[in-house]
């Protein structure tokens, strides 16, 4: 399995490492009681069903705290949609990661509103994680919708929830 959390440049490595699945295993990330949660991951049991051995990690925003938004997805159709919207591949060594410049709050809101109906999740973690940035923009009444968040309980197991 590929590493579930990648960064887009050297300037954000420390922030991204703080938001990595391995670092997101604190008490908050392991408590899915807030919101509508789903435990997902290869071989994990889904609510109301048996194990889903073919379930891949959902597409997610992995960075949004600088003047860019970075999305990780292995879905070829979504990758094409991202490219058509102006995302670019992050680099050859970061397969499935796409980045788009978003200067300021207004541009970030446009990108977030584009991604939300595509089923993209916003990753949780420490410091200014993408889900926290979405919440900040929503608290400032710049976004008026819910979003899907993702946090990791272990390297290969994650929790999603509608917030």
C-alpha cells in the first residue's frame, strides 16, 4: 500500500508529518462519537455490512494551510476532473497527488466548494489540518455546507464522518 499521507514541498513537511496517520492516533481521532462516523479501511467492517476487502482510502485534501490545496486520490476519473479544474500533478515521485494554487481565503473557498460534491474528504490531524481550515472558513460564513473528514486510527484504518 502506498503511504497514505504525502506532502507537496519541503516547506510543509513538518506540518504534513504532524497530520500523518501515524500522528493522528490520539484520543480525539480514535473517538468517532462526534458526527456521523464510519470506520473504514482494508478488511475493516463497515456499519451494517461485512468486511470490505476492496475498499480503498477515499480521496482527501492532505494540505491546505499555505497558498495551495493538495489532494491525494488514486481514482483516475477524479484525477482527470482535478486536472480539468486546474490542479497539476505534484511530482512524479508523489503518484496520485495533485496541487492547485489558492491565494487567500476566497480562492480556497472556490477550490473547497469544487471538491466537496466530488466526495473528497478533508484530513484531520494536528495544527492547521485541512478539516480545521474548512471549519474556520465555515465559521467565518465563507462556506455554508457540511464536509466529510477523515482521520486515522492506525496506518491502514481510518474514520470518516460528515461534519
